[in-house]
């Protein structure tokens, strides 16, 4: 604005600011039409969240109760389980990526189930690692 008032050309202003001539032209036109206040940066809100604040509070209560309390086998919250819970209680369908983002915003994280066999024998594994594994390892060169 000040440069234009001092008689600078659009091209000279654009070069000085490192922008295009059309950008400078649009700024000056906007200022003339709506005043200097129109040039100030403004916060543009994003899309309204599909899960409301009240629903988030209720979701925290449901998650805190545990997965088994919601009818799932095992007390682990995975993204598909949370997505199913949201669909069941609120009628809102969210993709797993959206669920992970929502959980992160709420200070939660998804849980990954352990991939271990239930019949795993820790004592036998420890003994194997201590006695048999050293014999199987390659000897140093």
C-alpha cells in the first residue's frame, strides 16, 4: 500500500516483494473496494468436525470402559474397533485414518494387538535360546 502511495509501479512493487504483478493488482483493488482491513490475514475455519465435542466426551467414556465392555474379545482398541464403535453409537462412518487422527487429537493412540501364540512357552524359548541357539549360530570368521 505504502509503495503504491509513493508512486511505485505494479511491476516495481511486485519485484520488491517477490510476488506477481497480478497479486499486487488484486491487493490494491481489494483495498480500494473494501479498505485496508480487507488485506489483513484472516483465519479461515476448516470443515465442521463430524464428531462433535459432546460425542468426543462420550467416546472417551466408552473407550475408558474398555473394549470388552463394548462386546469385543480382548481389551485392545484398534482403529477398526474404534471405527465400529463410532458407527454403532453415533451413526458416523469414519475411515481408519480418520479414526487415528481423531484419537490423536483426543490424546489417545490406537493399540496394536500382540502377535504371539497363546500356547507360547516362555521357559522353553529361553532354554532354547540359551542352549541350542549358540550352537546354531555361525562361528566367527
